[in-house]
C-alpha cells in the first residue's frame, strides 16, 4: 500500500506540470526574374522581399527572436551563387542584405550573415515581419548563349533564443539573357491636389525604370492619356515614347496635368478619388 501511494503522488505531480506550446512560423520569399546583359560593365541589381508570419497560443511568449539565413543555391562555385541554363552554362550572382555589396553584407546562413530581428505579438496571437534584399548579377561576365539561367535558393528561419528551426522555404532566381524588357522600377502613385476654380493647373509626375537587353528597341504606351475624376479632367503623358535597350535601367516619367478653372463634383469640404492606369512596354 505504501508503494502504491508513492506512485500515485508521482503521477499526480506529473499531471499537474504545465504544457508549453511551440510558436509556429512560415516564411515566404519573392521569386526574382531579371533581364541581364553580360556585356554591360555595371552590376545588375534587383530587389526582392521576404515575409515572416508566426502564430502562438495564449501561453506562449509574446515575442520571438528570429534569424533568416540563405544557402548558396544549387550550383555555387568560385565563392558565388550561380544561375544555370538548360545547356549547363552559368552566370555568377549573389544576394545581399544591404549595400555596399561586399562579402560582409552578403545574405548567407552563418554567423553575422543572416537577417535577424524580434517579432512582437503584443496582446495578439499572430504577427508578421517583412524586409527586402538585393540580388546582384555581376557585370562584364563572359558572354554565354542567350537563354534563361535559373537557380533555387533555400532559406531557413530559426528561433534564435532556442536554437531551433522554425521553417524552411525556397525561391527561384531567373537571369534572362534573351531579347527581353522588364519594368525594373514600377511607377508610384501620382497625387494631384486641386481646389475648385483654381486658376493655375495642378501638375505632378512619377518615374519608372525600364531595363532591356542591349540594342533592343522598344516602345512605351499608356492605356489612356486622359480621364475624369470627381468631375475634373486630367491628362497624362510619357516623357518619352520609345527607347533602345542598354542592359541597364533607363528612367522615364509619367506626367499628369489638371487644367485650372474646373468646378468638379465634390459636395463636401474635401473629396478624394482615384483611377488606375497601365503602362505597357512593347519590344
């Protein structure tokens, strides 16, 4: 009977111990496709982003110290990541946490080369955190056959305090050397501020960047060059309608104008409205 009593006490003590749940997380990194011309001396820089999303239970800590590392892809060599064509040719590139693009600032998976941070849940059960990184395809490399060169990078999210892995994910890298164009820097919103019957026109603009392979001619066009919002007419114009690729980003602008003397249809002290326009690159 005494032995049974001691066993019951041990079982009861074990049942009373609190249960701790683990914080669960996922990480997503944007795929990057970049137009590249190896004959251009300057490096080709594209920006990507990562997003971390975590969930906890009420009994879990309300903050998480995390780190995010990236491996060297599927075919590293010579100290660099490398994107490979279907024919086995390769171009060197690397990913960086920040500029300047030195070895100390590369995004890798060891020591001080990882992204780090603290995710705060506050009183909530979910939290997110995001950031950006740069992909650099080095300029002036040996010219390889025109193709799409690909690689896959694996990223690993860790709980820094516990030293445990929370999630792994991959993202694709595509280096395109066939004749191609891309909007490397998308245009921002254009904001026009207007007062009914104002004498002077309202004007504003935004810039965008186009990157095309060398000597490739291209044209640019808007889906509409005029419109009306809140009874106010406006016009849009590109700073240039065409260009020739140089392998690096070329900058243009979209200019908006709203002539003076218009009354509009705003029935309150102030109103706001918007329209979406599209810029198209043809090559």
